[in-house]
């Protein structure tokens, strides 16, 4: 099998386990005595804490080591973490799952993106990253539906077991070394790479990280607030899974069209339109309570948040210094997971005090401001 399709398949299977575990952990936590929105916020923050601290170091290791060993270790960690609540259900185990699965999937994510960037010719990167994004959209669609239906039909423990099974085939493939190593890049000269903040001296990289920061917080609020908002409005886990599946269907649709769009639209105007769509969707969410309308609005939200990723990843890979591409991806992952560490705590505290609606409106304001920033760029 060619490397790109195999990478996409491995990512899809691992991401089903990762994304499904996030939903199952959040909903299972709400069933525990005394747990609420703040507990869910803490769990979602724990998912991202170690990746936020270790992604840059992981990127430097992948630059030196290659991709097979990091992806193998990451897949084993995701499998063990999703299996743990099946073996020993309870709130402490959910925190263990959040720590292990979050850290392990970070290794998979950075290694896979680095492999695609290094294996692609410059003119092919946007299209190839679009295929990877399509894979993520597929798993993002499958994971909430599968998790919600599994919980309703079989219970939480069985749902975690089903998710853990998705890591078996990736483990076997990586153990057999079916995935070739990406080309290893040497740093210029004999010196070790400088501090990671040197990457931000480049103006283009700074602008990219500002845009990614806005998009990252938008994804974080969606992952945290939509399940909580659905549960507060009496939706069942299956209905919440259907609503979140609508978001994933939108990201799949827009990424399927991305090769066509990328040849006809410049990156920054694309970002401006995407942020505008996402901002309008967030503004409308608090006024919506039915499953049908929530599906429509989250579909629009998925279009806005799903479109920019392939272009942003291409620009990031091309702008990174030689031999530091995985490190730049690690810095991106640090930023994403730093947001996912801090923001759920903020969201949980505000959600417990004020409800979810102010979070949606604050995000709408940030997205619309980001759209203006992208248009000026």
C-alpha cells in the first residue's frame, strides 16, 4: 500500500478511539455523583495538559528519530487509555484515560503530519493535507455516532471497549513496520536547533499562529460546549452524537472540495470567509434547542472551522526552517493543547456560573474579529 493512504487509515482508526473517548469521558463523568460542567472542563483540560508541555520536545524527537516508533508508542497508549474505563470504571480512571490518551494521540498526530509534509512535493502538499483532513473528518463523523449509539445500546463500559478495538489494526501495522520512514532532515550546520521561540521571529509564521489560535479556541468550545449544551437541553447521547456528526459531515464536505478551492482562492481570504461563517454559527447556537436546527447550525460551523486546516498546514510546513518542520508542528500542537488545557477550565467555570450561551456569544465575537484580521492581512 502507498504511504499516504496507509497514514490516513492509521489516523482514522486512532482518531475514532481518541475522539470517541473524549465524548464518552465527558458524558460518563456527568453520570458520576457530584460531577458537572466543571468536572468535564477539568477532564478536557487534562487531555491537553501534557501535550501542551511536551509537543515541541516530541517534534524535535520525531525530526531525529523518524515516525514509526512515535506512532507505535502513541497507538499503544491510546489503546490502553480507552480500555482502562472498561476494566475499572470510575472518575479516577477517567482522569487516567484523559492523561494517557491525550499524550499518546499527540505523538501520532505530530508524526503523521510530519510524514505527509516530508513525503509530498511542494505543489502536492495542500492536496495531500486535504486527504489527511478528510480522514479526520471521517473519524470525527464516525466517533460521536458510534460512541453515542454504543452508550445507549450497551452502556459506557462496552463503549470504551469498542473504542479500544480500533487501535488493534494500527498496532499490528506499525509493529510490522508497514509504514516507511519519512526523510530525516539535518539541521543546518553542526549546531543544535535554537530555542523554539526563534520560529516566531518569522513574520509569516507569527501570522499563521495568530490565525491558528483563533481557530483552535473555536474547536475547543465546540468539543466542550456542544455536548454539555445538548445534555442540558435533554438530548440523549445518540442525539448529541447525531448533532456532532453533522459538524463532521460539514468538515468532510468542505475538505473534499478543498483541492478545487485551493486552486481558486488565496489562503487569507479563505480564512476570512471561514471565520465569518463560524462566528455567525456560534451567534445562532444559543437560540436553538431542536435536534434539526442544531444539526443545521453545527453543519455551518463545520464548514467554517474545517476549511482552513489544509492550507494552514501547508504554509506552516513551507515556512518552517530546514530540519525543524516537526518542531514547528509541535509548536502548533503545543498551542492547540495549551488552549485545550486552559480553555475548558474557563469554559467549565463560566458554564457553571453563567450557562453555556455566553461562551457561544464570546466565541462568535472572537471569530468575527478574526475574520476582520484575516481580511486586513
